[in-house]
């Protein structure tokens, strides 16, 4: 049995022992929706105000009764990711502040995890957040944020002149800058694999004084996530508790470069995330 399989089994045992969720308070609900005017050094093309109830209905944000528990769990998840980004900044490690969020298969909760992790990081005093919808084949994050028809990543990669800022949206109520997936294209695979995409991620990593999160497609069954992972310094693999087979998780993890820090998030325990583990780089056998 591999170390990754052993760790997944431990995550499942810990999940079974985890106490039930506690209820959130009214003050926590107000804090979640409090505007944070901070978008790094980007100049987004437009600003959008979102209703929290709308995000709850879309499944992107937890309902009020689970908010406090979800927020506390993502605080634990974000800390080692931020530490890796800061260490990379001090050692000039390229792309260390770029986190790819993916899963082995669809429905494991990667988009929910991406956005709630972004919300948690945005609460830091000095870490602005940029979120990129890289799931260009099924852009659920763009849909949930009201940007289903907005130009975005694919349009930028197809555009020879416009700066990427022109395709960004300021989510003013949440302190997050957002780059939608953009227009559907039959050449999305080639665009994501292009030199322009590589140059873009290098530019964003260098320009952005915070964290960049990419909501990527599932690793199994598509090629786009593997392409995107090449332009990320860290990877978070979301696993649905009691649903995703260990063999699928191991197969998905094997598609990620061993030199990249790999993090696994066990998701979907009674409507909340569950446990988190970091495997670091340098091999995961």
C-alpha cells in the first residue's frame, strides 16, 4: 500500500471521529458578507456585487447554520498553503503562490473548495486573492458568480493585444479578483497549453502580491487539468469522502509532477469539509 493510500485511509478514520458541526452565529454571517476592498495590483475591467443568498442557493457558499464550522476548517486548510507561498517568495521559487485545485472526478466539490478557500485567504490582512476559472469545459464557478457569458481566460489567450486586467472582475463584496473561464472554444486545450498561457501565469505570479487559485477540471477523463498543473506551484486534490475510490485518487495524484507540493482535502462529510493532509514534493510512493 502506498503512502498516499495509507494517508487517505487515515483521513477517513479521522473523519469518522470528527465531532458534529456547530451552528454559526449572526455575527459570523455578517462577517462573511462584509466587503473587503482589496484586489492586489490589478485593475479589473468591472466590479460586481453579489448577493450571499444567491451563492448559497448555487451551492457555492455554505448555508448560515454550517458557516462557522466551514470557516474554521478552511482556516486550517489555508495555513500550510500560505506558508509554502511565502517560503517560495523568500527563496524566489517560481509559481509558489499559484495553487491548482482539482479532483479525481466530477462532483467531488473542487469548485466549492476553491471559492471557500479563496474567501478564507481573503480574510488575511496582507494577502489579496485572484481566482481563475480554469475549468473551461464546465465553468461552474463562472456560472455561479454571474459571469457565464463574460469574456475571460480563453478570450485573453485568443486576443493578441488586450491586457489580462481587461478580462478581470472585482468581486467587491468578497475582496476577490476573478478571471472567468470566458468563451467556449474547440481549441481550449491548445490555448491552455500555449506559450501565452505559460507567460500569463508567470506574469500573474510575479505581479500578484498574494495567492492565485485556479479552479481546474477533474484530472481523470480530461487533459486540461494536467496542462494547467504545469503552471502551478502547488496542487490541492479534493476527494469526496465515501465516494471517490482510493485507486482513482492515487491515479489522479500520479498525473501531478512529483516535485510539486500535493495537498489532499477530504470533502463532503455531512455538508462540510473534513480533513486535510500535505504530502509535499519529492515523491509520493
